[in-house]
C-alpha cells in the first residue's frame, strides 16, 4: 500500500483514471459476487478529482490513506449515498451526514467506493439475512460469513489497494474475515466512534478494519481511532502509532483456550489453527493451554439476550414514518406500522424483536436481561484475570470451513447462532480481537482468532505481522 501511495503522490498513477478503473472492476466483480449494495461511483470520482487537484498543488504531504480505496459496510452512513444496513426497510434512505469513521478516512485521502452487503442490521453469521447475498471469493457456492460478508469478500477479491470498514456486535468482523481469508480487527469497544453507525446493540457495536495485510489494517485503525465529541462512549486514550508496529513476538505469552478446540470444531480447522500456533511458538512466543472458568457456551446465551434486547429497542424507529420504506396510509397508525414492518423486515429481525422485547418485559426482565448483564460482568472478570498472565488468547475464529449455501438452508436459527461461539465472549467484554488467516484446507481459508486486553490492539498487530506474507 505504501508503494501505491507514493506512486499516487508522485503522479506515476493518475488518481482519477485509477478510480475509474477500480469502479469498473467493482461493477464486474459485483455482477458475480454481490459484494456491494451500492457502488458510489459519483462520490468516488468527485473525491478522486479533488485529490488530484491537491496532489497537483503538492497539498497532500502526510495523508495516511492517499488514494486508497475504502468500502463501508452498509450500516455505516455515507452522506448522500443510499445506506440500508442490508434492510429493505431502509430502501431509498440517503444519510445527511458521514459517520465519523468515514469522515476521518476521507480526511486522510481515502476514496469511498461503496456500501458493502451485510445481514440486515448485522443480524446473522452468513450474510444471508438480506436482499443481496454475497458469495465466497474462494467458492461461489459458499457463504462469505457474516454479517460483514460483502466487506470481507471484496477485500479478498480486489486487485487494487483497498481496505474495508466493517462492524462487529458479536463477531461480524472476524467471522467473515475468516471465511474469506483476510485480516479483520475488531477494536476495543469505544476505540472508534460509533457516530453514524446504525445501531444494532449500543453496548456492543464496534467499527473496525478488514484488510489483506496487517499494514492496511493498521493504517485504517490508526486513522479512525480516537475520541469524538459526537459520541460519548468513544475513548479519550491516546492513539498508538499502529502503522509502525513490526512483528515481534519473542517472549510474548499466549494462552490457548482449550475448550475452543476438539468437540464441535471441524478437524481441518483444528489442525490448521494449531499450525498457526506452532508458527508463533517457533517465532519465540511462549504458548500454554488454559481453561476459562466460565464455560464458553454461556457467552452465547448472554450475547443473544443482551444483543436482542438492545436491537429490539433500536429497531422501533423503523416504522415507515421517518426513514426508508413506506406504505399507503389507510387504517390506524398501529396497522400502518405493522404493515410496513411486516413487509420489510426479514424473519430474523422479527425473531430478534420478539426475543428482545420478551427479555426486557417487566416480569421477565430480572430473569433474563438483568441476569445476562450479571453473567456479562463475570465473563469480563474472567478475561481480565487471564490477561494478568497472558498477552493474548487464541482460538479458532469460526469452528467450521466456509459453509455451503445449500447447508445453511438446513440450519436452525440456534445453529446459526452457534457459529459465534468463539466470538461472542470477546465482543461482550469489549476486548480487541483479530482474525488471522493461517492457511487453506481444500482451497478454503481457515482463520485463527487472537484476543487481546483492552486497548492492546498493538499486541494483536505484532502477532499478526508474523503471518503478513502468508
Ligand atoms: N452473528 C452475530 C449475530 O447474529 C454477530 C453479528 C454482528 O456482529 N453484527 O448477532
């Protein structure tokens, strides 16, 4: 990427011409793979033209992402570009403002090429709960993973320098990165402003980068991190120079989560992740198996109660009055709302609205929602205990190889949820975590999950760097 940026700066590559080519390539890829809900051709060309003027005036000295193509998961608002979060209910909605992450990327010279396909509002593990289903770049009969499926897909497929902005509530950056064979980093909760991200679960949502290289992931993370006056949960801690981080794993202590291997994990995944661990060990890391005191499965129940509780309130605003889809107004308001919501939400959204509303209802609140919050605290305490001893924890990212669409159809909702078994823990605890592509099995990528302590993204990048040229 740095070589490319220099060429842009030295006018060896004409940024406007290059952007034209990129858009044409995206259109071609999109016909076959459905990675974009919309390609923002006009915006990208306008941004490229503006950059070209600045380059001619020598006005672009230290722009970290000069001319780099950035795509945004559809739930991340881009001013004037239709943003639906993968939902029919938001068809036609064009935000009046940019998300902070977009604004910061553009300030550093990024060009926004489009909105990537995803599960509706992030509800899913295979990116199939939507009107535009992305296909795996390594095998079109398989899923990209979810919910940031389009983001990971285009990252793997693009021939031009590109980084994706994804979003994770319970694993939606790492899981698709694993299925598509790229790096995907979910930062510490609060590291990146959520302003302009359509909410799924406010206490869980994180925006983060997906890239082909650690260098790209680091550069975008560095760009979008930091406090934002518009978002009160964004953190004020200083931003590290992530892009200066080199591979240096000597002496680092790594805990392998024992329960995350074996039963329920595909053999090919198990084997390839262990090869990744071996690589870290060979590079000088100290590796030990550990057991989490809190069974991993508790994370799923906790996540799906808290996540749906928050989602069910967040979705209340989509009623056909303010945003997106509408219907003819005939009967009472209640009937109108019901009609809009029935016709435009997927089954999965309806399921989550019902589950979340139930868990928050008086009479059930203490038994479900409040209890889940208590278990969440226990989960956080358990991880914090481990990080007194270890620099990072490791597990497979997803227990299976990229799943065939024909198999996904047969899975129950609960089996869909189980895909996140390794990912909901760090997401509930707000811990940074990253998918590292560690190898291929039957031409399909396998991902290893690195989990770090709060605000220790640097260690994950240090470890990930070992795999940079794989
Ligand atoms: N697969 C998880 C879910 O369905 C996570 C989604 C996400 O992180 N946005 O909720």
